[in-house]
């Protein structure tokens, strides 16, 4: 086994952000590789998928990227059976079997929000797809769903940016002077969420956070610190990723104008196209949060017990042994069981919501915006290598259809 | 249109029941119930559910996803 010693550092380098895929290709030459700091990377499709379903691989033993002040853990950082208990409680006000229509019934409100955002495009001939479209849309959706006052958005925007921007991925980069110290952001956001849950406990509304604060199902209720940990996770996971999927979608369509035209003519194409996007440009590039609880053999290599493992989802998604023509964007490839939402017990909780949001955003963009073109390619990217996506995506166009 | 869920593959992720609530229902935490024949007005729900299933367990006849004929003859 030849260890590609500096691979994770090269991936973390902001210069690699616009196109990390050649690095992933290099990484796949050693499907299970030990890095110089002792962390193992796993970068081929079947090997990643098997570890995502392996009970010897834990999500609980590595320290959380965003530790909550109370020390309680969210489901993302718990193993079964504790994980399953928390996930069942949080699913109760969100989806089937208890609340089967909640996400589905949000379609109309989502379409209204998207319509309003695109109407505002009509006054100009250039827009930033991030700031004017992909960012505000999911925020309004999750604020309504969770019961977070939308006017508080600028505050938790600053907190999440400060937390995510600061996470240390081993690359040299200057911290953004507009951001808070990550510990301060953590404490402020924790305090804000504790107050919000208190408020919902006293005066519950028809939203998910209220249900988490007051409802008892067969598994009982989350403790107040668990509620805060869940709030952190839902606000961050429910937003940053969706922004990046919508933005990556517009970027990819503008790089493939014939596919944009196909989508405009056939809105049904959005359904398989979104799966292909989750394969081709996944918003979560890798999972830096697993650790072995036992020695695990994969692809002929033994990963020792108590070893940190990075599961390289974006590399597995382009594994040519799994997907023919893996580096091509093929919206109707049919066989597209990607790893973009993970797999196994932690399979993305919000996937149905993200799919609906992205579908509405991309079909409406294709239908309404006339003659869209990229102003800069590649666009500027955020520094975070895990939650990867453009910081801005300026697009010029020639008007908006009604 | 006809559909079949390969219940050996299905792992109860419930993605189908979120996106096609008029066709797919979870009974308790584990078991999935669905309508094997649905009218055209629910086609959209079926296609969205089939595309979202993380293990490709939903087979549909008609354009778009997979051939059901191989399974039900
Ligand atoms: C395109 C958008 C999204 C992508 C690409 C995405 C991706 C992922 C991935 C890869 C995981 C697995 C993490 C792991 O195995 O450690 C995950 C888990 C999770 N996601 Fe998403 N996500 C998206 C949107 C959302 C939304 C909208 C929400 C909330 C409404 C959400 C909430 C969660 C939660 C709570 C988990 C943890 C689940 C568990 O531990 O059981 N995500 N997501
Ligand atoms: S989405 Fe697929 S795996 Fe999940 S319940 Fe439906 S058929 Fe089963």
C-alpha cells in the first residue's frame, strides 16, 4: 500500500475547491489508504457503502465538529440504539408514519417562495444565484417548518458561518474578519436555541420545534439539552447543504446548456437529474466523523481498531467501477444509487425536503430565466472542503418569463 | 401504471412515503404498504418516490425509471 501522504491536505487546500475530482481520482488508486496523520481514507464506492453499513464503524467516538455547550449529542454523533431513539423522536413530527404529509404539503409554499425570488430577477440583468436565490429559499422553508422566526435569520447565519468557516481542515487560510470566534458563536447559538425551545414549550405552535418541546410519543421526549443539540444539527444540516445543491445544480446546468434546455422542455427530467447532481457534485464531499470500534478489513486492507476514517463520498460517486462514464453528467442515467445522502442508519434525515426544494428551484429557474449565462467560471468557492459549494454564482440573463 | 416494491431490497428508509404519500404508507415503523396499480394523477408521486429510494427497490412500468415487466411478467 502506497500512502498518498499529503492527500487530505491537498484536498483541504482552497485552491482545490473548484475541481477536487482529479485528487479524488488519485485517491481511488488506493481505495483504503493510511494518511501520514494516521487517519484512513476510503474512496471507492462499494468500500464506502459497506463501511456506512458496518456496525463496527462508529459515529459516536470522534469529537463533534460542532460541540454543543451542554455536551448533549445530536443523532449525527450517536450510534444505535441511542441514535435510533433520537431519530424516531425527531421523525415523529416530520414524516411517516406519524406525520406522513407534512413535507409533501409544503410544495405550494415552496413554489410561492421561489416565484417571489425569481420575480425579483426581472428588475436586473444579472443576479447572484447564491445570495438572491439558493440561500434565501431553504432558509424560509426551514424557518416555517421548525418554528424559527425568519427575522432571526441574520443571527444564525453569522453563527453557522462562523462555526463552519472556522473548522480546521488542515489547510492554511486566513480567517474571515467578519466572522465570530467559533466558541463565542457556539455559546450564543446554544443560548438562542435554549430560549427558543423555552418559548415553544410555553406557547407551542404548529411547528417541529414546538412538537419536540412538548409532545410525548412512545419514546418519550428529548431532554432540553438534546433539543438544543437537535436544533443545531437541523439548522445547519437543513440549510448549508441545500444551498449548495441548488447552486451546484444551476452551475452544472449552465455548463451543460443542452441539459438546461431539456429540463425546460421536460420538467419531469428534474427528478432523475437531482439524483445525478447528488452523485456528480455532492454538497457533502466526505464524512470526517467515523471511527473503528474493532479492526475492520476492507478491500484487502485491515483498518486497525480505534482509527479515524474519512469516507470520501464524492470520490465513491465517481468510481468508474460503479458508474460507467463516471465523470460525465448524465441526468437520466437511471442507475444512480449515489452516496450523496450517505447510507445506512444515518441516511440523510432531510433528504425528502431537500429533493422537493431542489426540484422546484431548478425547474422554475430553467422555465423562467431567459438566456442565462455564467459570468465567471469557476465561481469563487467557500473554504469548507466538506460542505463544498460556491460562495457566489453571478449569472447574466435576458429577462424573466412570468 | 403498475409498480412493485422489491421488499427484500427495501430497508424502510421511507423516502417513498414522504414523496408519494397517496401511494406509499408506512404501517408502524417497519412495514411498507403501497398501491400496486395507480392512476395517472399519481404518476408524479410514483416517479419521485422511485427515484428517491436509496436502494432502488421501487420498480415502475412506463418511461423514466425501471422495467416492472421483468419482475411481474
Ligand atoms: C442537499 C441537501 C442535503 C445533503 C446533500 C445532505 C447530506 C447528508 C449526509 C451525507 C448525511 C449523512 C451523515 C453521516 O452519515 O454522518 C446527512 C445526515 C443528516 N441530514 Fe442531511 N443533507 C441535506 C439536507 C438536509 C436537510 C434539508 C435536513 C433537515 C431538514 C438534513 C438533516 C440531516 C440530519 C438530521 C442528518 C443526520 C441523520 C442521522 O444521523 O441519522 N439534511 N445529510
Ligand atoms: S424508499 Fe425504498 S427502501 Fe425506503 S421504504 Fe420506500 S421502497 Fe423501501
